[in-house]
C-alpha cells in the first residue's frame, strides 16, 4: 500500500543524495583541472573557479560549446 511506497521513496531519496554529492564533487574536481589548464588561454571563461564551473555546465549541456572550443584551442 501507500506506506510501502513512501518507505521506498524515502530510501531512494537518501541514495540519490549520495549520488548528487558524488556528482558535485566530480564537477568541482573537473572545474579545478580545467581552470589549471585553460586559465591562460581564456581567462574570461576559466579565470575563476565559479566561471569555470559555469563554462563546464555550458559544455555539458552543449550550449554554444563551439565558441568555447574556438577561443580555448589556441593555447
């Protein structure tokens, strides 16, 4: 019944929280690596960690990624 469904949803939310935390840690790690590698070639997008995270999100969603490619490949 509804009690069982609510228990299953509660347990799955706990596991999803762990997965989202792991994904966020990986996102920050990749942002740090990208900042180290591309901060000199494109300081506008990779100058700070917050800008790098925004650019990484842009790349992951394929939103105008070609402009990031063209401005950062000349390093």
